């Protein structure tokens, strides 16, 4: 979704050539490029570009992730790092979700 900060009520859906229903975290790289982290059935890290102010976007990179449940990312030192927060354990059984270990991996650009 595109949400104009000066007029949030005028939000609009960014049209993609392929829907990504479980797209989770987003990392803004430039004003025309964003990385999205998808989890669920297909765990992927995707890079999207736009040429029309985010009315539409094209998937320019689609990398399968070996992470079980990648959730979000951060840009640091010119790279994107993706977090696996073990949310799959929390969703499966909250009483047993006590892991203190998390995985952070660099995303190839």
C-alpha cells in the first residue's frame, strides 16, 4: 500500500505483477526501491522497483530464504539484513516459545 504522509486517507494499493499475500517487513532502499520480506508458505526476500511513484512496482529480485519465518529487515552499511524472529514458534505454542536465539542474515543485492 502507498500511504501519502500529508493525506493518509488517500491511500492506494501498489499494483504488482504477482501478488505477495504474506509480505511482512519492508525496507526502503531509495525513493524508487524497496525490499520486502515474505513469510508463511513461501519464505522469500524480494526487491521491488517503481518508475511511477509507487502506483505500480516490478519484482526485480526474488530470493528464497532458508529461514523458517523471516519477519523484517534493516539497511546497514549498504546491505540489507533480514531477521528470523522465531514467530513460528510463538504461533505454534505460545507457552513453549521461549527461544532467546534469533538469526540475522545478509541479503545479497
